[in-house]
């Protein structure tokens, strides 16, 4: 169920239908991994024709920030957010600039996992509209008899801005909100000025894009194993992410084995609710991130810092996690800003 959360002026809930080279960096993580494979070539050219040539090979490739697709993205982040040092360790706090705050009424798609910090965050909200609407949403989930702690809903961008402010006021990382995520929210639904800030790079033919999404998260963020119905260019804008990738056949085998073991029937092409909590979430996570997928297989791993992009051909399976901004071994801080965007392309031969 995807719910809609609106301010009081329309308070209704309704269903809503490390290595800095051009190589994809692979790393052996467990005994179930059979091999480490580099990408076919070093990607050092990003004209439109050359990008299309790379796509024709039907293998993932990384475009590193040293060979940027364009110079727009760093300016976009600086335009949206101001960063201040949190402490002597120079941890950065993100604050929305007035440019973004003035557009806080914009509706976006959220995911929220109910945790103790959610209740504290709701109590802290200065906007009574947001506070009462969130309380109604949580109460409705409880009275519905649902055992799921996972919610999807539409709400103003103001909610995420408030979450950043809340986290900046928490001295203990354990008290910060981490489970609120603007996930797979359509760029086409944003105000035109924000759409222009997130315009595709020049190497991409706009006429070949059929959809796009923005991802604004509070670390740690996680997307379970799935595949997309179309080719995908994923760009990290702020913070870092690690992407683990399986070829089509190997990923299908792992996914079907998991579904069989838990008696599930989830779609591999949807970010379904069942993937986000309970036995299926644990099984999908462990198969890719804990080496419990069974059998020998190759897992490819791409580490993306701000400005890096990953191209995934149609049918390639992938799972994503936020990472420390320095792309070290750790997951990064709690409740810190992480921003990504992606564009899906029409497959060859489709119009």
C-alpha cells in the first residue's frame, strides 16, 4: 500500500497506485564468490556516440568523477545544501538552503521503517500539519492489523528537510533518524527548476530516457537485490554507495532460490514491500552482502563516490548500500545525507 500524506490544507490518506579508475571494481568477499572480473575497458570518453558504443557491449561500466559526464552535479548539491562541520572530526551536517526550502511543499515519494527514533522525530516536528499527518499514518498502520513496520507514502519535501534539521540537533548518532528515505521519486514530478538541476548529462540522448528518479536518504540506506526492466545509469551525487552486481542468469538463480526457501512470490522487477522487512529482506541481504547465496558465483562490486556513475544493462541484478564518503570499509555515519539519481533508458529497438 502506498499512502499519501498531505498538509492540513488537504489532510487525506489515500492509496497511491577504491580505485579511482574507469574500471568497475570487484572484490572477493566470501567463499561463495568464484572470481573477480574487471570491466571490459577503461571508460575515458563520454561523448554521446562513445557512450552508446559502451552500452552495446551489454556489461556494466563505471564512469569515474575524474572523467565527469558534466559539471552540473557538484553545483546542484551546493545549490541545495549548506554543509557545516559537526565536531572536531569534521563530520559534515547538511542544511537545506532557502532555494530548496522554498520548494518544501513539493510532494515526493517516501519510505519509512518504524523505529524508536521515528516517534522522537515526530514529537520534534514544528509543523503541526506534518506531525498530525504522520501520527495518523502510523496509527492507521497499527489499527489495520499490519505486522509490517514499513510504510510508503507521499508527503512534502519539507518532511525530509525537517529530518535533516532533527539529525543535526542530535549529539548521539544512536538518536538520529535513519529510516526515512525519498526513494525512487520521479524527477518529472518535481518543480521545473529542480528538474533542470537534475537534467541528464550531455552524453545521454534525452529522447531515449523513459523515466528517472531521485534518491534522498539518511545513512545507512539500502536497496535489496532486484533487476530493472530497462538499462539504467545511476549517478551518485553526494556521499557514497556500494553496488553489488550479478549477471542476469546468476542473479535469477539466487533470487529464485531465496523465493523458494521462504515460500515467497515477489517480483524481481519491483521494489516491493515484502523486500523491505522480515524474512525476505534478511535473505536477500545475506545472499549478497553476507555470502549466504549458496554455490559458487561471481559478485561484481562498484564503489561510487560523489560524481561517479554506474551503467547497468537491462536484466543485471544489483543491490545497493550507502558507504563512508571516503569509500573505506565502513558504512559511514548515522543519519547523514546521501543523494543519488538515475535515468532509465528504452531498450534497443523500443520506441
